[in-house]
C-alpha cells in the first residue's frame, strides 16, 4: 500500500465512529473486505448489513452471490391447499403441505375411547346417542367387536384421522370378525377421519345416505358376492378419501360399488384393489372430480381394471383412470362414461 492510500485509510478510520462507518470503508476499499469481515462481530444484525452492502456491490457488477442461489433452493415456492382440505377429518393444529400450521378447531373425543369415556365401543355409543348427534372417537385402534357397528340413526361419527398410526388416527379394525360398518336404510350418516380395515363381507355397507370425508377404507375382503371396500345401495359421497388394497369377489368389484344409487367422488384415490372388476363399479349417476383410479386389478377377463358402468352416466372431471389391468374403463348396456381421463 503506497503512502497516498495509507493516508486515505487513516483519515477514514479516524472518522468511522461506528460499525456503519467501517462498512462504508469496506465499499470504498474492496481490497480490505476480507480483513474487515474478520474484525466484525458475528451477530445477526451485522451479518444482515454486511450481506446487503456486498450484495448491492455484486449486483452493480452484474454478479450473483452463491448464497442467494442456495437460499432459493432451500425455500422452494409451495402452493398451499385450502384450509378445508388440510382440516378434512382432523382437528387441532395441523401442518399443511407447505409445513405451515393451520388451526382446525378444538379436538373433542370424549365419547369413545379405551378408558375414561362413556363408551369403549362404537356400538355402545351409537345405542346411547340420539338421532342427529355427533359421536367423537379418540385416536387409537378399536379391535374386533369394539370396531363393528350397525348404524340405525342419523349420526355423524368423527375420528381423529385416517392414518395408520393409532397415536394420531382412529382405526376401526374388525380383525376378520365381520363387516366393519353397516348403515341402515333411510338413515343419513356422515363419517369423518376414520380408517376402516380388517372387515370380512366388505368394509362398509350402506343402505341409507352416506357422506364420507377424510376416511381410508383399506384391506377389507369379501369372498362371497360383494365388493371388498364399499357397497352402497343409497347415495354415496366421498371427499378426500382413499380406498385401497381391498379384495372383492370374482363376480363383483374390489373397491367401490353403487347399486341403483349415485356416486360422487371428490379428490379421492381408488388404488390397488382386486376383484372381478378392479376399482369402481357405478350403477347410477357418477361424478368423479380430481379423482385417481389407478393400480387396480381385475380377475374377470371380460371386465375392466379401473372403472365400469352398465347403468347411468359417469362423468370424469379432472380425473384420471390409468395403470389398471386393461381396459381401464368400460361402459356397456345403458351406461356411458363422459369426459377425458380414461387411458387406453
């Protein structure tokens, strides 16, 4: 460093009574940036101002800091789902797909639990309820007879969630002792946040008007004449539900069937079910919105693996029927399938 630069440095240092003055020196004398960085305290505020100054200089030079690129990679842009979708079948503070916490309301599960509640079985709670009531089940696994229920009242049955972990989900596991849930005719029933599994004779049998949200129907079987997952003789509406790995009879369907009844599926997944027809059999009006039917297996050589209808019109809206045992879709008799979504 020659004498002229040394004099300039001395004058600047003597007038720099603050950290900001030192940063000004950094900009004025780029050759000393490394030295000044070592002298500066390592706190959040200093780092922020230092980064801003250096970043501004690099921007002016047309450069781009590597740290800025890494920051973007660590925080990719995420499109959050709606609160209704995040909270479907859930309560309390729940993290959405972008890892942000959403308040889904208070959790109340005092009706049915292993101990300390009025009932330890779902059927006992149904018997004690009045028509129009809501029955809340705590998280946990209700096994065998504690899971099986015959619903002959207008009720809402709400669990803690449909996952596989009994710490956070309500699991109704019939353990091979019978059909898990049966809804009687003329009854209006809503199921929320339940995992229904282990049924023989199918998972759910509906003769009334059934609405399901945030539920999973998984690994139920029916070796007789019925579907493995759900048989509905009345209107069936499902939102944010999964029907998977159920096994129906060779003359029926693995996943879901409506018989002379309407079917509405919204944001549902019907996957890896096995039966004479693999995924869904609609006899009535069907509306499938943002729904995926995939990976299902048919055991009847003349049937489709994915979607079948022989009565009424089934409409696909932003839905996909693919990667099932071919053909993916089949409509015969007075049945029709409209809208794009059926793969060849």
